[in-house]
C-alpha cells in the first residue's frame, strides 16, 4: 500500500468520526462530511493505477466536504512510482 493510500484511509476515518460526532451538533452538514469521508476511504483502495486522477478527485472532495482529504489528494497527485530495480550481478573484483 502506498503512502497516499494509507494517509487517505486515516484521514477518511478521522473525517468519518468527526462527521458523525458533528452530526449531533450541526445535523445534515455533519452527515455530509461523513459521506464524503467514506468516499475518501473507498477511492484510494479502488483506484490504484490512476493516481493523478485520484489526487484531483480527493482534492475536490476535500474542498466540498472534508478538508482533511486535501492532504492525501496532494500526495496522490505528486506521487511518482519508483522504478523496479532489476538485480544486477555483482562483479568480482578479484579477477
């Protein structure tokens, strides 16, 4: 699991809890935050290949409903895959 996925799930869970607790005081606005946070939890798990699109979606969801989702959105947008290193045979310096 990549770092933006882990942070997205953590921020989504925190937003979900805050939204449910906030729904007691604020009502439907808290439920909206909880719904957006749930979507923010599911998206990084489902969409793993298109990280730039995922980053844009998470940032938009963060602006519309849960500001905590902007952080993993920015991480997903800027994510660069590490090249898969092939094992190179070691050269013997004794020869």
